[in-house]
């Protein structure tokens, strides 16, 4: 798996396209109720040092398959907010999102020197399993604050401290696809 910075028009267009898909944007919030991100806005986000965004690839052929990011990176307080979205749906349920998320958290706590990362997940979002696998701890609930198709949902709040993070090494050996056991994390 590789992490690609959002530094080419092709990667930016691809990631913005993923984030424009209803199956992704319905679970997100980029501020002021904005759920979709244009390529121009994504490029600006990628250039700001308060954001750390990466497209991740498949193992075998470097096909870009999703995006993970840290927003609101505060180097003084050593905090950030984590988020991610799958792009290529043919790669679903193979563990790529979990591994890319673990790799990003390893960078956040190691290279960026963060102490705490928080996130939220809309109640009923399948990505809740990924957040739990990564070791995030449930810290609260914002009630009826997220709208999908006119219906109100709660946001479940989580955080993870550097001292609690199990790390990328514990993810190694975890299979990506049970149907293809040769696809282990490297």
C-alpha cells in the first residue's frame, strides 16, 4: 500500500469524485453543512498545514482505492480530527480502509507528534467497525445533529491517545481478504 499526496490534478479529481458520491458524502461534514468537496476546495485543503490528506492504493497494482485524512491538525495542542472514505467500491471489505487508517494514525502519532486524535461516526455507519478495530474509545454522542435524506441521526464521538494506540505493527499479519489469504498486510 502506498500513500499518495494530493499534489496532481489527476489525484485531486479522483478523490473529489469519490467524495462527491452520495454513499460517501452522506456520512461526512466539511464544515458549515458542506458535505461535498470540489476539486478546487480539495486542492486548497491539501495545501493547508492544518490538513494531512492521503490517497491510498491497493497492494498489487497501486490502484488508488480511497482517501484518509486529518483535519484541524493543531501542532501546539498536538491534536487532529481523523476521517476517511473508500473510493473504489470493488475493494470494499478487504481491509484496505482499516490498514490505511492505521498507517495514517502511525504517522499522526509518530511523524507529526500528535498526542490525541478524535473522530466521529454517524450512528448506523458501517465504518464504526473500523474505528473500533483501530482502538478509538467512545467518549460521547451528539444527538440528532446529522441529516441524511431528511432524517436526523446521532454522531458518535471517539478519541484515541498516542499512549493507547496499538500501532501499525499489530495490524501486520491481519488478512485483507479472507477469500484470498495471500493478500496479507506487508
